[in-house]
C-alpha cells in the first residue's frame, strides 16, 4: 500500500490567516471604527513625545487640581501634573502590555500545548495537570498572586500577565495539535521518516496558527484590562510612570479634588478595550464555522 | 425641611456606603446628645493604655477615658516645664537637680463602674507594671530613667530618677502609657481589660463592636467638670471616600482627615464652613541618607541632595497643614534652629545649580541612579514622589518601587533602604528625636535588632553620642536648649538625615460641634469632654 500513489482531488487553496484578517477588518462599519480607534491609539502611543503638551512627570505645586482649561485640556492632578499628557504617555504602557503579554503567552502556551498534544503520554499528563492547576485560578487572581510576590515593574507585569494567559493558549494548542496529528499528511510525514522537530515546525504549527492568532487578538483587550487592574491595585506599573490603571488609582483618592484623571483614563480604557473586543469578535466570527454567517 | 438635589444625592450616596459597610450610623447620629467621629481604621486593637500594638484610633478612645497624674493643656503640648496642668495629682514639685519628683494626689477620685477610689496603690500598680522587665507593656523605654517610685502615704507619690530630666512630666507622667489603671479592676479582668476598660476619665465605655463602633457615655462621678455631651460614638470607616461621604451627609460630626495635597481645598469647596482641626507640628518627616551606601557616603552627594530638595515647595503642596523643616526639631519646639541663626554654608536654600555642581565635583555629573523604596501610604508616597521629581531635575534618579506600608517598615528595620522616609510624631522633647533617629545605639542592623537610625550616623560618623550624653546629664532646661542647637548644627554639617516637612494631623469637624477650645498642637488625639453639639 502506498499513500503517495493514491490520487487525491485538488482542493481550492485555503485562505491564509492574513486574507481572513483583511476581509474581516473591513467588513462591517463597526469593525472599521474599531480598527480606526486602535490605529489612532497606537499612533498616539508611538508619537507620545510629540503629541503630549507637557512632561508627564513634571509637577507644579502652584497648579494643583486644576479643572480643564485651554492650558491643560484635562486639568491637572494633585501634583499639578498635566492629566492629558499622562494619559497620552500612559497609552504606551497600556498598549505595550496589551500587545506583548498575549504574544509571549501565545509562544509559551503554544509550545507547551504542542508538546503535550504531539507526544502525549507522560509529557501530556504532566503539562495538562499543571495547566489545569493554573486554570483553577481566575486570571486576575493568579496575576495578583504572582505580582504580590514579585512586585511591580515593567517586565514583572509582562511576566505576570503572560503566566495568567498561558493556560488558555496551551489548552487550545493541545487540542488543535491532537486533531492535526491524525491528519493523513502528518501520518505520511511520519511514515517516510521526517524528523519530529521538522514535522512540528512544518506541519503542525502552521496548521494550528489561525485559532491561536484569534485568541491572542481577543486577549489583547483582557491584557490591557488586567494591567489596569494590577496598576490600580498598586502592583502594576510603579509610579511616577503613568499607566491608565495607576492614573485611575491616584485619581480615586483625589476624586473630590479633580475627577478628570479618572474620567480621562477610564474613557481611554473603555474605548481601547471595546475596540479590541470588536475586532477580536469579528475575526472569531470569520474563522469559527459554528458562528460563521458569511455563507 | 427642603432637600436640594445635591444634598439628596450626597445623603443617598453616603447611606449606600454606610449600608454597604454594615453601619447603622444614621439612627444614633440623629440624637443631639451624641457626637460621632469616624476614624480611618477597621476596628480597634485595645483600650488598655499599656497594651502593645495600639495605634492612633485606640488613642482617640482612650484619651476620653483615662487620666495621668498631670496633663498637657487641652489642644496643645507643654513646651516648657511650667506648662503642665494638674490632673489626678493636685500639685507636684521637683528638686533643683530634677532628680526627685513628688506628686500629691487628688482625694475622692472614683474609677468607672464602681471600682472605688483611686489611691497611691493604683499609681504604684500602674508604674510598676511599666518598670517590671517581665511584664510586656508599650513605651517601656520612657520609664527607663526611673530609679525608684514610692508612696509614703495613700495620697503621695515620690519618684526618683537616674539622670536629671526637667521635662519628666512630658517624657513620662503626662503620656497615655502612664495613665492610671485600676488595680482592682485590672487584677480581676486580666486580658479582658482591653475591651472592658476602667479609668478615671470623663467618659466610660458603654459598648464596643467593630461594626457599630465604640459608644462612650459621660461618667457621672468624674472628678472634674462633667462632660458637656452625654455620648460619644467612635465609628470605623477605613475607606477615604466613604468616610468623606459620611461627613458630607452629616452622619459623622468629625472624621480623620486625609494627608494628600488639595484634600482640604476640595472639602472646603463642598462645604465652606467645615472646620479643620490641625495639630502643629504634627508628624515629622525625616529623609534618612544611608551613610553605608554609595554614592550617599560622599558628603558632596548628600549636600547636592539637600540643595535639590525644596522643602518649601513640598510644604506648599499640602497648604496650611505643613511647614518646611530646617533641622530635625520642628520650628515650633524649643531647641530648633532657624535659618537666620545658621551660618551661610548650613542654610541650604534651594539651589539646583549648586546641586549639579556638587554632583559634578563628586564625579557624578552624568547623573546617578539610587535604588530605594517607599510606602504606599498617602503621605509617604506623596512626599517621596515630589522628592523624586525634584532630584530628577538635578540628575539623581530614584529607582523607587512603592510597597505595602507594614513591609516598608519591616524592610527598613532590616537596613534594606538607601533613602527611607520616616514619618513620626514627637512631643516637644528633642532628646527623643535624636536618640531614636540619629544616635549610635539606635543604629539599624541587618538582622532587625537595631533601631530607627537608618543612616548609621554615630556609627559611621562619630560625635553625636557624646553630645547626647551631655544633654542627658544636664538638669537645666535652658542649658539643654543650647546643646540641642549645637546638635542641630552638627547634623546639618554631616547631613545624615534631612528634615523635610512637618505635616499636621487633620480632623474635619462639622461646625455644629464646638470643641470648647482650639486645637493648636499636641498628639494625634484630643479630649472631647468639653465638646458640645448643637441640635
């Protein structure tokens, strides 16, 4: 019996992930708006030094708790710092965490998931039980737990959010790998003696990428929220550096002095999280056959 | 009664918050004979004055229930020996060498709840508990100078000291840790004295409960003028916003204030006639520079830091409740130095250019990063964030994580912090400031057995301990003041520890409550026995 000699019908080429993304993003006006919001915030983050009217750390004791004016568009906080500049610079922290953490989690989680799914046996059991253990804790609780031990700081926060997100990716990657592993082309590759690392890199990973990308996209919003929650609790971005979460935290104690830091940073979080969620949902709708309405 | 939209919203918000906290303030606060104060804690630790681990909130309640032999005037500290007032002792005298102190007790003073007359036996019991090395009590250190205490008769107490102390009434006798306990009640109740306290004060404890608060009622057999108000209710609302709302809606007559910039102004915007009772100086904020860490071991770097920190600007952020410091003694106290009496090189007027020049001279012209950390408590964090920004302007970056308050203090005591800010309040007794903050024996140790001298002054740079010994052997108050000034100048020369600002303790008070006196100075709790509430 030879698998190679058997004639197979030619299938139309599968749309690549990129094609789907492009189609999906420009499909509905709501999604276009969301993409626009994301693009604007990313630009704001990149161009923060140009756009921010003041140094976000510069204090002025003669300008404490000012209301919005032509000089300070969103007023000043209890240290006389310009709220708008802080929110603009804060977008850097928030977006960086939002993008880097799911990316890191995707790499770590996918690796673990593929190993577990491909090799099975003891490796699968060990990895799966650890993942189950982590899944038993809600993401925020897990993140707080680790952050409380490690303390705040840029890389610590990324580490924390990454760990919190790893189980989701690992679960997904494992399930996908187990499905792909039984595909005839993988069995064929095994039978002709292709080395295992090559099989994983060439045949497994490319075929499970789509759902992983979707999950990462969906979790950008969660990562931004998680960073804001951690900073709000005082274990995220350490002051005086602004992040939307710690702007709200600082503002809460001073809510009777000036509500504008809370309103501004709150609005920014709401807009960005909403936008990422809309985009994530759109991508999922496009890729997930059970919710697809395109046919 | 007309109800404006704003009052309604305020009241509704506060009621919601109060309900959420399980409080039932409204019913009790409506009675005109009750004054309600909301404290920034979740509950009390103990109401026994010698119990360890008590904090400001406990002091507030104990202050109403206990008396010492002498007292400081209402609303202030006693700055000088002649300022003290009689309490359980009608009169007292001391020998010229300030070593022997004789107190004549008031006759007929009754303890709460029928525990009988207060006599010399109770005074001996109280002081002996503090003097007994095997009994765990708070502030034992204060009593270390007492050589002996005797009672020649039921109404006389004679105390002899090891070293002269012209302010003995301030160091020991008027403090809460020397408040007189009922021997009979204490022996009968033991541990339960903590929440079933018996004192001689104008109020006695009626009931206590974390959720409902501590309810105090006027003591009908009080030895002095009877309390002006029938009931005092202390409730516990730790959350700043909830406490502010409880005050705004009138459910609390007095609340613990918030030490963050702009808080008083924002309260005044909401209701202009709010009264703010502020102690001055309040707490002292010291910035220790650890002499064992680079680059702080270099005097030029310490001078640069001194020139770069603008005490006036930090005080300005807080408004009227803060005052810039010059040395380590608050300007309100005897022994402090003013800039006018200092030589030019010790004035350290704010001068960022000079700071940069000094750093360049020390070889740090390109900037330097100093790792340290700060507590997340509002006052600590605010002051250090301003300091951080001022130092950034001259090229000193503080790499400063914000950590939990108890961890902050625990780590400081293990000598982990290069630049710890320390906020603490002192009565007008400069000896204590120096022995606790900068003396050799109080040097911090890595194993946590040291004291509060986080800079290692005395150990790294000697000299301070000789001056302190000299002051402690000096019976004359005036001569002591002169030595204090000498110490201040030495510290300004070596700069192991910088005085930043004094920050008043603030209580917001509804104008319908009249305290009966003005709060000017004193500790972070005061007597309410003359307070009245208009209906």
